[in-house]
C-alpha cells in the first residue's frame, strides 16, 4: 500500500479544498450571470459541486483521505486515524485552500479577489440545518468507510447534491468552505458575522454523527454463536 508523507497530504488537502471552493463560488457566479431564476441558480450551483466532489475524492483520497473539511478531519482524529498535530495542520491547509479557491473564482470572473459577503445567513433554523447537513455528511463518510469504501466518492457527491436542496442552509457542512465563502459577495456568500454560528452548528453535527455511528458499530460475534 502506497503511503504519503505529511507535506504531500497537506498539499493534496490544499489543492482539493481550493478546487472545491473555486467550483462552489465560480458556479454560483456563473449561474447568476446566466439566469435570474433563483431555483435555476441553485441548480447551477448544486450540480457542479456534486460533480467536483466525485472527481476530487476519487483522485485525492488515496493521498490524504480527501477530507477538505476540518469537521471531517476532527472526526478522523477522534477515530485515532490522525494525530491532533496532523488535524491542526490539515485544518490550516484546508482553510488556506478555501481562501485560495475564492480568489481563483473571483480572478476567473474578473472580480475583486477578496470581497466580504453581505449575504445574511443566520437564525436557529439555518443553524439547525447546518447541524443536520454536517451530521448527514459525516455519517455518510463513516458508514461508507465501513461498508462501501469504493463508493465513497459517489456517496459524498450524491449526499451533498441532495443536501443543497433539502436543507434550509443549502448545506455548507464545512468550516473551511464557510470561511472561504465569507470572502465572496456573490451567490454563495455568507456574511462574516454569521460564520461562527454556522461553524458551531457544523461541529456539533459532526460530533453527534461520530457518536451515533459508534452506536451502530457491529456487535462482536462469539464462538458460541451459530
């Protein structure tokens, strides 16, 4: 089995998160340029996000695990598959990658490279939606690792595609992506003052998923069982 050292894993996390955010932000900008229909704008933002997740996870998972998400890295740290220093490094590179992704998207559309969002996303309903979105994402990943390793790219891509539409928050479900999206005053933006509420809800959802999946662990069979 091929192994990769920490610098290579961190580079994979940086590149993956950057391309993910560039897709989220860029497709949102493109969608608003092509149509004024908000439903079509959301669809135009959803499909590219699901598609790029499939690609990035397929290609980069063998290198770094393809977390692209501090909440996911924290859960794998609790599973003792990452050390806490590694988790901290993953988180820093994911956040940096997300910011780079926003800058890339803005550059491609000839916008100011950084533009703080003015889009208000706050309130108990949206916080609950983010907790639900992140719970579902982490549960999908953990159970996918256990039962359907090869299907994880598709599972995550399909889950996020669905969660864009069934959650009131459109499923950010990722602290690094949330921070990056506060730096774009476009369709996918979130006002900087709303970031903490979203990230708190995301981390709660991730921890609940970790606990629930633990409850779903298989029961050890005994020699006396037939």
